[in-house]
């Protein structure tokens, strides 16, 4: 079993201090250096617009400054994961934004703004005459399941009957998707698992959802190490801790992937994205890639600590 050496950790630490976004620096400080949640929230707030939504490339592959359901789901998840109270102004503003942009006719949130094409973005966020909705299953799971995971945490801020109804609709939508919809890196499964893991989810919905998702995960996870270097669905994408409901299902593959991950640290201490934008917006991709290096390096250090892979 490989361990990340103290030298490897120090290289990652140096990179984050020198090159990561202030948000990831604050998160690293909170996780490993005794930093404060208040500093994390102060940095996160810089990505929140006046309308309450998050944007401004909080998700580095989407460079539009405008608010989006995609970035607001991410921002609200950050807030929930840090146990930010319901009465916090950032929480209330984000929830209000999501309620304001909810499309009542389709019962979904459009993942990004209609005019996101006008700003640099990854090719998968390009929308050509409705192609985005088709690519993301009419937004039935992405971003809806992730948003509802957070709204089920901040239940006091949303109408209870509406939340129960839309959550049940979303669980049914997940269970009705074709297996193929969960492929392409496993992102749809990630969003579905966020909802299944949400503490506020009704027990009967969780009991229905988990067996289905475990069966899907068994077919979606990328087990072959030769495929891990591309945009894959490695076990760590779905198993975030030893207590995960899927941990036993992928126990052997997970340990092998953690070994692989340690070997993938670059000489400057980073872990890099396994995807790129091709020939699209090369200068903006360079900026996004550096931001992703900070995000992925932090996430990897946390994962290695979680699974006992940091050498003392």
C-alpha cells in the first residue's frame, strides 16, 4: 500500500500556497492548518453575485461571470458542507436565487445561462439549439439532484410541499434513466448519489434509491487502470470515505486507485485534470487548468487523508 510521503505533501502544500485560488488556499488552511471557516466563507462570497447566485468561474470550466444553477449548486454545497447556518445571508440569497430561476413548466433548473456561449467555456457547455439539454438528459438530474440535496439540508427556506414533491419526482427521474445516461465519466451518478446521501432525504426515498444506484455504479465505475488516465469514473469518484455505502462494493479497486493516484503527483506537487478543452479558448483553458490543479490537489490530499494514505 503506497503512502504519500511528507515530501510529497510538502510539495502539494507549497503549490497551493503559491498558485491556488484564494478559495482553495483558505480551504487547505481550514483542513490542514487550523484555519477558519469564516475565511473560507469570505473567499466563497467573492463568487456570489448580487442576484444571490454563484458564478464568476466558481466552476472553472464555465467562465461566464453570470450566476448559474451549476455554480450555485456548488456554492450552496460548500455552505452546507461547512454547516453554515440557515440564517446566514449567503445561504438565504443562494436559495432565493434557485427558487427564482426554477422552471415551473419543466420542473427543472437550466444548468447554465442561455447566453453562456458568449464567454469562454469547455466544449461540453456549448449549447447549439438545445443540444445542452439533450446532452444532460433535459436537466432532470444535473443539476437538479445536487440542488435538491442542499435544499433538503436548508429545508426551512423552501416550501415543504414543493420540496417533497420535486424531490420525489427527481428520484423517479433517476430511476427511469437508461444505464447509458450514467456513463461519460459518471457525473450523473455523482449527482444522484449526492441526493441519496442528503441527510434531509425522506427515508423511503433513500431506501428506494440506494439499491438502484449501487447496481448502476457496478456497471459505471472504471475498473481498468489503463483507463484511469482519461476522463473516467474511478471508484474514488463515488466512494468518498470508508463509510460510504459503496465502499465495500469497490474495496479492491479503490485501494488500487489510491496507489495509482499517489503515483500521479507531478514533480511540482500537483494533480492535474484528466480532461482539456481541445483547441477551444487556449488562453482561458490555461487559466482554468491552473485553477483545476489547485482544486484537484486539495481534493486529493483530503481523500488520501480520509483513507489513511498520508505518511506521518
